[in-house]
């Protein structure tokens, strides 16, 4: 049968070649058709090969043993609080109350100093056991700083903050930790290194590398700290706290940075309204080539006052229109004549 199929295939090829040369197209088609029928008959007579079913040829798969997923680390579950609430729960409830009281009080306290209290319970849940002592000690230190400042301010809810501090101390005592004395904050001072400085709203310690500039800021801060109590006490406390901040930022900085903080300190002291307080700082700035922009009160504020050195604020007041009433912020120029702080003046409005 295979020979018949091969012979028919050869005759079909020969017929195709002959048809290409045949003069009569109809005769060529008949010859091709006859050979094609013969080839088809040979194909039908071929034996059909047996095709195995898929399931007969499927190889047996060797399954690997199942791999168990890694087990998650054990979650530390704190023991349930006793009936009536735990000491920690009582502390966190009081801290939330402290935050609420300070937010509603008229005391000029930075929200960052008390907003953390509302999140204390949530932070506690995420702390491992070995960090809880440090966690509660930090609460005490933060409350100490807040209370020290709040004592200067009128209307600050100091009592509720003191109560929360007492609860935090009790929690530390149960864990065998004595009351933390509070970590001192180092400031640039001419006093010997490590000396405790008895002024300010927090515990300050000398770094021992003071300069004339830091000494002047420290003297101004000390003067504020010895002022008697009065209606302006809380206002002066806010100024004192800013001066403390500048002293803390000074160590390791260059003279240009110190000059900037001297100017900022002058701006703070000017808020009190006593011209004698910033004079020592102004003298140091002048010795370093930084001069105050002099303004004549009563002069007309016109185009001669360059906007690169002056800003104006209109206010009601006596005098000619656009005349300068007072200086709201001193201006300064450096030794090259560049303005490094604009002078802001109040002028008489058109009304």
C-alpha cells in the first residue's frame, strides 16, 4: 500500500509538470483530476494508527510533601486590667484631661507640649515590656517641663498636670524605679561646665563654652526670671522661654548664627516695652558690624524709605497722614550695608 501511495504521488507530480506544458488546458485538468482521485484512494486505504488517550499516557506525578507557612511571632498580650481600671488607665485618662484643659485655657502654651498626652494610651500599647520604664519616665519629665512653664502663666491648669505626674511616679515606684530627677538641658554659658543655672522655666546646665553673645542673652533671661509676679508675669514667661530656646540652640554654632539669635532675642525683649533690656545685646551686635536702622518718629513715610529695608503697618493715631508713629520691629544692616532684618514701622492711616 505504501508503494501504491508513493507511485500515485510521483504520477501526480509528473501530471502537474505535463499540464504546465500541455497545449489543451481541458485535457491537462482531466489528467490531473484522474491522478488526484488515485492518490485519494491510496490515502483512504492507509491503516489508522492507534492514538492513546490522555489518561493512558499520563505520567504518575510524585508529589512533594506540603510546606507549612512560617508561624507568626507570638503576640504579647498584656494581662487584663483589674476591675475598676489599672493605674495606667487612670494615668492615661488624666493625661487626656490635661490635654483638654490646656487646649481650652488662655495660657500661651505651645500645643506640642500637651497634644502628645491624648496619644499616650495608644503609644503604651505598642511598647515592649522592657521599654515601659523609659516610657513612663519620659512622661514625668515632659510633665515637669510643662508644669515649670505653666506656673508662670495665668489660668493654666497646673493642678491636673501635677495629679497626672503623681500617678506616673506611682507607676514607676511599683516597678522599682525612684522618681527621676529630670535631665538637665545644656546651654552655652561662661559658667564652669556642668554648673546648674538657677533661672528659667526648666533645669539648665552650663556647657562651659560661653561667649559675649550668649552671656548677654543669659543675663537678659536671668533678669526676666527675677521679676516679681504681676499681670505681665505670664507674658514675660513666654519671652523667657524663647531666650532659653536660643541659648540651647547656640552650642557649636558659628558667630553668624549667634548674631541671628541675638537679633531674635532683641525682638523678644522689645515685646516687654523696656528699652533698657535689649541694650547690651545691641552693643554686641554693633561691635560685630551689625547696626540698627535708625528711624525718626513723626517723619513722613514716603518713597525714600526703601521697600528692601522697610515695611509699614497702618494704624489709627494722631499726626499727619503717613507719619511714623512707632517702630514695631527694629531693622538691621550688616557691615556691607545689606539689610538682614527689615524695619517694620506703624504709620498713621488715611482714616
